[in-house]
C-alpha cells in the first residue's frame, strides 16, 4: 500500500503521524519505505537518529521533495516494498500532488482549531484534481494534537462533513508528551519507554483505521 500523510497547512504533525505509521507496519513485519517529500527533511532526520541509535527494526528512508523525482522513484523502486509511507510537506507542492496520484490512501491530520478546519478546503481542491485522473483514492481526515477534553474536538470533526471526499475516522491523537518524545528519537510511541498506555491505544487505533484488513 502507498499511504500519503499530507495537508496544505503546516504544523499539523504530519511527520509524527507518518513516522508512527511506518514504524508500526515495520513492527508488524512489513517491509516499509518512508519517503520524506518535505524540503525540510524532518522525517529523514528522525530516521537518521533512529539508525545512529541502532534502533530496530531499521526503516528505509529517502528524501524526494521534488514531485517528478518522487513519482519516478516510487514507480521504479516502490514494488520492492510492501508499504510506502509518504510524508508530504505542509503546502501545495509538486511532491504532494505527485503523491496524491500515486497513493491508495491519503491521511489528513488536522488540529481542532479554526485555521486547520478552514484549510481543509485547500487540500480538498487537490483531492478533487487527483480523483479526476485516478480512481480509488481513499481520503481519511483525523484529529491530531486533539484536546484532552472539551467540545473543540467534536466541532472540528463535524466540520469534515462539509467535504464529501473525506472520511472522518474517530481515532484522535491527543497531545501527549510521550508521542513527541518518541518522535524526537526517531521512534514510534508504540516502542517508546516508559510505555504510555493511552498513547499506544490511540496510535494503534489510527494504524488499524488506516490499514484496515491489510
């Protein structure tokens, strides 16, 4: 499967989600390729830290912020892997557009904030363009950095209904320090120590929703 984690808005935690999805699949025994499509190269930096620390399983990672290069490499090299996770940059980029054409699933993280909800219209425009040239793209919207409590999460989730192209999955990832700490070490919260049961449960639910029976 080819999964893109993308949004035209920055600061929504795309790299953390992409990193966790890739490592979760590797922990399940899958051969995973993580592609960093962001010019900042944060995902690649995280995987470099992981490798320097000797953390297993090892994750293959490449940095292709240019859309034409990303597309060519996925077509040429992608069949060697069971899963490809693409971390697309937080803007309308050639890498994001190329990823949308290639992907089976688009995961859109967004925070329960007005600016994030309003930005869903921008990514929706790109989704419509992608669906015009390819069939079968599944689009998932999920709350990231969700509030521990309050009505903002529910209000933000309800806003997804304005975009029929998107499927809201009720697997919010709340703001939890272990998730950020793990990512800073190139790790998933699933393998981080000390274990945080709530973070693990939330991330596991998201992984299951993204990959379903695959």
